[in-house]
C-alpha cells in the first residue's frame, strides 16, 4: 500500500493509513483475529508502519494488535497513531459508534466498551415514525413548506 499512499499524497489528498486488523481483508487474514502476536507478523507490522509513515500518511490507525506492539509503533513513529483494540499507548482512540451505543447485538469485540444501550429507544422511535407515516399523520402541515 505504500506506493498507493505515496501516489495519493502526491495529489495533495491527505491519507490516514491503517495497519493490523483491516476488516476489508478479514477473509485473507482468516477472520477477525488479533494481528501481530507472532514475531514474524509483528516485524511485518513494524515495517508496514514505517512504510505508511514514509509514504506520507498524516496518521495511522492501529487495529486489533497487541498493546505492546502498538506502544512500540507509537514510540517510533513521528505521525499520530489511533488505536482501535490496540491498547492505551496510542496517541488517540476510536471505536465504532454502533458498538459503543449498543446498536449491534450480533458481535462485540473484546476491546469495545458499551457506554450506552440506546437500541430500544431508537427502535421505539423508528416504530413510531413508521406508524405515523402509514397512518398519514406525518408529515403534518407543521413539517411542510408553504
């Protein structure tokens, strides 16, 4: 990806790199598995991080990697690291909004903390909306332009 990143950066388009578990590649990776636990994988991720940085990315996401590896990458990188399931030592943290608000019941990764459970409230709101649209009570005159 380094060549692609460099080409995009050369066109003045900012790039945030992404290494470790990349969900778009889960089939090639054997599923949603922590990346970088084995020494060879860890060395490859360190090389990937250097390549992303050298290619001109302004930051990189470290996803689903051991905390100690994320710390090493963060300490040796001159660009910010953003962790998602990569421990506390990244420069920033990100989570999927659906996970932290309890909107997805199917799967919850170990690194997710549910900060709220709004699925019932949202479900009620959507149900009320559908009911009013079907009944013809929404939109009303107060929701329409003259």
